[in-house]
C-alpha cells in the first residue's frame, strides 16, 4: 500500500488505481465483483471518511444587525 511501516492499512485512491491498472494489464477482470472494483470502493469509502472531496464551507457575508444610525 503506502510502503510505510506502521502506517495506516487503509486503501488509498492511488493504491486502488494501481491495483486496477495491474489487474487490467495482467488480463484479469476489473468488473463489478473483481478485487480491483472492491479496492476502488474501499478507497472511495476511506476518502469520504477522511473528509476528502468535501467542498469548503462558504463564507457568509457579514450582515449588520441594524442599519447604521444617522
């Protein structure tokens, strides 16, 4: 996976891409029930759990609570 000992064992999107590429080049299936497809699903789940791909919160404009006095 990441090549770092003691690191997380979760599949990353780069890991899943590498698995799918290797399977395809080796003539193995990459369909719905394949190992490549399952690893892609796990990577997506891990990315979502980590908050990757979430849009940044939009800043709300400051609105005065009352109009300025003259």
